[in-house]
């Protein structure tokens, strides 16, 4: 080594030493993971949030999931005569990739959607009725509606194609701090317009006829959301996608996904109703510790509370569902004066009254599902034959040798005895479940914020765009990513514009 090399070597060692010091200082400045995370609600949103929070923050963080009722929330079964039936969220779309992944990773089994024939009833007659012959169905559709069924399929597919971008965004760990921002990143101004107008307006603008909207679109809204075609355009598209083929459910009940995710997350289930979340500032040894939150809750043993570094609210902030007070926040956590819509699911084992639908009482009734249009005299939204969640049970109604079946009736209000007697020729068992199942949609919609406070996140705001199992799972994944990036200051991963083009050019 020559004499000129020694100064250069010394300079190189000095630079390496300075780089080591800088890296060590950066490492020391990196925040520690949260001590404890609270998740309020153990439905599909809360349990998938616990699952994704565990993936992001690691195995050493304590995650507590609070639930005042049964794990599963609005995914629930109802027992009747020794069999369990889906009483809440019942079917899953084949493109729901989060739900498909959960089922695979949890080792659950899938049951395909029930077959059978469908009719659409307007209170006096069937405006459309399926045949067991495919060619006959095609001819009926063409005769009554022309090519509008095909155009509807294309309209829904176009929206689904854009919506599917969310899985790529989340796979690359991008997050959004508002529901509107997420939807705009997926579908641009088109999704914004859908959110701010009704599905009726969107489809009228697209050229669909009044007859098609009345006969086909409105019944789809009534069976899925208990409301008319005046719901927002985005939830309308989700509802129409749910009317397509390939739907499935989880054998044993969709709620098994929730209990499976809870177990996989390693979270602790806390049986209790959360009553308040209080903002606090905890001073650490250096005086710069982040805010903590006191979660107060009621258990069978009395009131209790605990401190958490991060809180995820996965229960709808409707006073009838989750009456939670937010105390000592500046600025205050806003009140959401938005209401959830009641639907009643009534399970009846019996024989439908065929004469009510204009059929001979003694004849074989071929339909297994009846949807309804809007009408002043219609007291049901739909009625359909259902099978147990075990996948084993009685044959669907209408098949040879089956005098009765279990029917699930959706209605706005509980069925009176007179209404049951009118709807059924005979029955021997009745069970009822009332739900505040989904928001009451009145576009233009303003979705509640995702970030309620510095480290308090809200999942259920996404339901004001569309309420569905997959939407809750998407919101949970987004909240986990958002909480992680905001905790560690990864601002470049939040609310990025042009993601579709950016990720497409990276392929």
C-alpha cells in the first residue's frame, strides 16, 4: 500500500463509522410497537382486523377483542328443530378474495349456493318466472327485456373489474384514510358519482327501461338490503353482483370464519360491552410517550377498564348497536346521526300457500325463491327455501315427495299471525330474528371517517358505501395497514394517487 492510500482508507473508515452512527440513531428513533391494541366488536370486521393487526405489528403485541354478544356479530345462525340455518350474512361472491383466503387458511369447507327456480311477484302476478329449461329462460328474457340482462351483466362487470384493484393495492400495503379516498383510487369519478346518486338514476342514465328497473333491479335491492332502488349506486352495484351465479357459503355457518380468525390472530376475547373510550396522555420516562386510551366496559362481573395504545372500533356507532361514549378528545369525536335499517328474518317450516300467488292449492309449486317488486300491499321482501348450514337436510321445496320445507322470509316488520296464515297453507314451526342489518341509504352519502383520533380507527364507515362481509374485511385490512403506517410514519404508503397506473407499470 502506497503512502497516498492511507489517508483515503482513513476517510473511508470515518465515513463508514458516521454511517453506522446515523443508522444506529435512526434505529433508536423508530417507535416501539404498541403495547396493547383494543378491537371493539367480534364480527367479520373486528376479527379480520385482529388477524391483520397481528400480521403487521407482530407476535408480541397484546390484542384484546371486546364482544358483548356472540363471536360473529351479524354472521349468525339460528337453530330450528335441531338444525342450524344462516340468519345473518348468508352468501359470498366468488370474487370475494379476502373471504376465499380466510376459508382456505382456516381449513374450512364451502357449500355452493342453493339451486332452484326463482319468480318475481308484484302483489298480483309473477312478472317473471324461471323455467327449468335454460333455452326457455333465454327466450323469456329476450322477449320481456331484450338485451338488457346482458347489458346489466356488462355494467356490473365493469364496476367489479375496477373494484378488484383493491386487492392489488392492499397486497402492496397501500392504505387510505377515508372511504371516499379508497373508492376514488379504485374507480375515480365514476365511483364518486355512484356514491352520490341512486342506483335508479345511474341505470336510467345508462339507458335501462322502467320495466327492467321495476321488475329486476328493485327486487334485487329488496332481497339484499330491504330497500328500494333509491339506495346509492355503489351499494346497488354490489347488490346486483350478489344476484349472479357462483355464490357460496361456509359449511357449518359463515360465523366460523370469525371464530377462526380470532383464534388465528392469537387475540384475547373479552366478553363485555364497551361503554366508553377515553383519550388520555401517558407520560413516559422521556416525557414524549404517545397518547393512550382508556377503554371502559361492562362485564358479567361488573365494570372494568384498561389502557391501550391503539383502538379499532369495529362495531357500528349506532346507539342501538354500540352505545359508546368518546370522552376527553380534542377535537371531539363526531356524532354519527345515521341509522341502520331493520330487517326481520322469519324461519317457517311449512307449505307455501300457492293460491296466494295465483296457483292451484293442490298443485306442485315449482319455485324455491320469490322476490318482490315495490308495492303497497306486499308485506314481505322475499321468501326462499333454505337448507341447514351443515349442507345436509331436507330437499328444497317443490321437489317430489317434499310436502314442506324451511322457508326464510325477509320483511320490514315482524310477521303477524294473520300474515303467516296468509303466506303459508300450513306450518308447524316458526323462529324469528330481528336485525339492524345495514345502513338506511339516502344518497348522496358521506361516509364516517376512518380516523376518529390520532390512533383510534373506525371500520364501519365503509358500510355507508356498501354493507357486505367482504367490504368489512377490506375495511379491516385497510385499517390495519393505516394504523401500522401512521404508527411508524410511513406517509408514502397512505393516500397515494395514481396507484393503478403506478402498479401496472411496475409489472
